[in-house]
C-alpha cells in the first residue's frame, strides 16, 4: 500500500468519526424537537433520499473531473450542514440541514474510488478491509466524542462533527494528490466519443442495474442495506424504551460495536481471507447477522442483549467490505467512481426505506411493537442471503481469490 492509500485511509477514518459522532444522537435530537418515532424516521430518510440522488452524480463527476475536487465539495457540504443542524431553531431547519448533508454526501464513495485507483485487483479486498477498519475505528472514537459533546448539548454533537469533517477537508486540500490518471475528456482527444457535460449519471440509477455483474450486486446490497437499517433504527427505541437504558448506555453500545468491528476487520478478515474467498465471507456475515437480529428481542434482558450484540458486531463487520470489494473487482478501471457511487446511492435509498419501515411498526403504547422490526430485519436478511447464494454465479467470477 502506497502513501496515497494511507492518506485516504486517514481521511476515511476522520470522515467516519464525523459521521459516527452523530449516530447516537440523531434519534434523541429528533425527540428534542418533539418528533414522533415515525417523524424521526423521516429525519433519517431525508438525508438518505438526498444522498441517493446525489451520490451517482458525485461518482460520475469524480470519474470526469477527478477524485480530489469532488471529495472537497462533499466534505465542505458536511461541514456547513452540521453547523446549521447544531444551531437549528426548529425542526424545519433541522430537516433542511440533513437534506444539505445528504445532497453533498458522496464522501465515502469517492474515497473508495481513490482506493480503487491506487490498489491492484489482487489486494483490493485487503484494501477495503483496511478501509472498513478505518471506518470502524471511527465507530470506536465517534461515540466517545459524542458522549463528551452531549455533556454540553445534543446540538453540540453536530458542531463537533462539522469541526472533525473540516479536518478531513483540510487534509484533502493540502495532502491528497489526484489519483485519476486519465479523465474521460482526456481520452476524447485521442479519438474517443466526446463527453456530454450534462450527463451527470442520474440515468445510471436505472441503467446501472443492467450492468453485467454489477447490477445484481447493487440489488443485493440495496436489500442488505434496507434490512440493516430496519435494525439500526429499531435498535435505539428498543434499547431505550424496552430495556430501560439511557442515552449514555446507548452511546456505549455504539462504542462496543466499533471496537469489535475494528478487531474483526484488522485481524479477522485477513485470517478468514486465507481460508475463504470474499463471496463466502459475505455469506458468513449475512447468516450471523440474520440469526442475531432474530435472537436479540427473544429475552428482554440487558445482559443477554449485550451478549448477542457482541456476536452480531463481530461478524456484521464482514458484510460491507466484502460487497464493496466484489463491486470494485467487477467494475472496469474507468468506471470505479460511478460503480462505487451507484453502490453508495442504493445504500442511501435503503437507509431511507429501512427506518421508515421500522418507525411505522412502532406503537409507543404497545411495547411489544418495538420487537417487531428486529424480527423482521432478521427474517428479511436471511432471504437476502438466499438471493446472494442463488445469484452468486453472476458476480463471483470477479472474486480473484476464488479457488
């Protein structure tokens, strides 16, 4: 791995730190504005829907104009949006801030494209594992920073998140080199078809599903994301209202998830990769994720819940690096930005759908309904696993580690 790879890994870590400072507080912050569970799920959805449309555009533009300028724009949007959210006088402004963050939120997909630019197919899985570990390290420190910021106010978490994103922005401006060696407009001077400057990649949201090998992975990852975000939204009200815990304990749970995720991605993935190919690692992660989702609400006991959550967080961290690696390995070098942008975009819309489903199932007057989403997430994740198994011949050919 060269110097540029470690620079973008550091930027990814800082970016994830900015994001994970917010994860434990968004639900609570929505409640501070008198939002219901369903209205709070729409707060999650606003960010994700905006990101769904923006990410392929950012990915396409990064293939056209380079990774660095688009990463700068994306990070700048996060800085401004979080500053607005931190001082939002009402719910309408808070929704607007989350929309702004989403519409500029292509940070992760552009960072992944940079990693694809500077790594070979042979070490791509390892690279995405390291990136996942960097992201996971953000999950370790983000909740801890969030817990400190919450001592001031929930809004302070957004301000601190914006300040952290500003550090990533400065690193990008002053230390990250451009990694896209040949831009499409440069190729056009050599006889290729001229580039349509108005082609921003929005049509690829549909066309991308028909791309050989990539399309099926986008569908699988969209379903993975939907089932996972049903869990991530349902987990918070279940933990607070059914298990009777407080916001500090909730933040500590996210901290535990982060620590175990880093352990698995730094030590577990390399060890597993010596025995299993990336497709098999994906299947393992989905199977254990499905099982733990179903087990979580079986017994309403905090010790039991934490024990199941430990198993979940270890193996859950296998899923996304495996999918990202498969998509990158199947994409052509000049399509890395758009392919990974499409992946992030479909994950974004899944992030909008999952919380709304979970929020719609919750009735605060009937505590048992807080468990419904966890059972649903587990059952649907198992169906996604079956889909991934039955369609594996469509994408596993690009898994260079297959025997």
